[in-house]
C-alpha cells in the first residue's frame, strides 16, 4: 500500500518536473503546448507563491503531533499582516467577544486552537482569491466562496460523521480548486476560452480545460501541492477530487469526503460552480454509501454551511 502511494506521488512529481520550452507570452500557454510544468514554474516565480511558506508551515504544524498553541502562535506572528487580519477577525461581531483580543495567544485561548488554525489558513489562502475580472459565471470571489464552503462542509463531515478533526481536510477544501487560480492568472486567454467553451457546449470546466490545455485544474493543483511539499493525502485529494473512484488505500475516505462536499456545495449553488452540466448523482450517492453517510445528514450539514457563509457575509468577510 505504501509502495503504491509512493509510486503515485513520484509520478506526480515527474509530471511537474518535465523539461519544456519557455513561453514568450503566458497568455499563449495552452496553445503553445508549454504544458503543466511551465505553468507550475510561473506560479512559483509569482506573487501567488508568497503564500507558500506560511501555508506550508501551517500545514506542517497541523500535522505534527508535538506541535501546539506555542508553535501555531510562532508561525502566525512571523507574518505581521496575517497576524493583524486574524486579530481583526477575532475581534469582529462574528465571534462576539466583549473584551478586546490583543494578541495571537489571546485569540487561541478565546476562540480555540482549531478555530485560529482554520482562520489563519483561510486568511492566508484567501489572499490569492482577491481582485481579478469576472468572465462568464467565474470570478475569484465566487471561487473563494465555493472553496470556503467545501472546506467547511468537509470539516463538518469529519467532526460529525467520523468523530475526527481531519487535520488536513479543511485545508484540502480551501485548496481543492487552486489550479483554477493558476490557470486564470498565468494562462488567461486560454482559461477564458475554456470558460466560453464550457458555457457554449454545456460541458464541465474540467472537460473544456482538457481540450484547451491537455490537462485540467486538478492536474495543476496536484502539481503545485506536490511542488510545495504538502502531505501526500493533501496532494492526492486535490488531484483526485473529480475522480474519487480511482483512489484506493488509506486516503480514500479523505478524497471521497472532498468529492461529496464539492458536489453538494455545487448543487446548492454556493459560490462558483465548475461542474454545472454533468453532475454525477450516481457517483455522489455511491460515495455517501461508502462513507456511511445518509443523504439526510448531508442536507443538514449543507444547511449549516450555508448559514456559516451567510454569517460571514453579514460580518463583511465575504463580498
């Protein structure tokens, strides 16, 4: 089982490390056949990669059993803008504390270790979803709303249905469509063409991407997560969240959870929907069955996700 995991991970690395010709114009990325590796290199040379160090360190801290509040506090405080935004959020009406929270340590005590961890991750990852122009039904804020809803839904599934914190599942939800951000910023023309093709031919974005790029956003997300040295289950989930039936082994429940969260948030039109035309209802219910989750339980979970998203909008944290 471990050998199989390693083989798949090494295969992903090989894909992202191909030596390909340089591209003069990033907008011509898809048509020039420069490919996946060139796109990943562009991400790593850009401002998008500015989140890499902090997010990777947060993920490392979350996955280290020996790490606690002290280590989390140290990671956050090394990024003063992140610290300031986190404290502003902790003092907002969303949490409703009467006394002012003045330090990261206070925030950990008042709103809890897990809440601060998730808040730090969402604040840092959310940096790259700001701004940008709209095209068709796509915009960065809409994609961020969807990503945050999938993160919340996945977390609720792990805590309520499995009785586990699921250390990386919230992170997986935030980053599962990170490849779309990379395509939009570094292959803009071809990404817009993929959006238009998706609308005109009524096919899901991943299918339109395959036609234009030769790969889709799950491949891009997997390659970036691999390059950034994220844990295997995170890399695998980002790369497999549209094809959960192909995953075996220890990470299967993780991937199935991400898939059903993505599916139900899209069906309830929470944020941007990249798969509006070919929703595989059979696969969704097969995944629920394998996870041991009833459809009624998922309906209750998505209701709470919608409430949380509405509360975040009311507090001014989502546009």
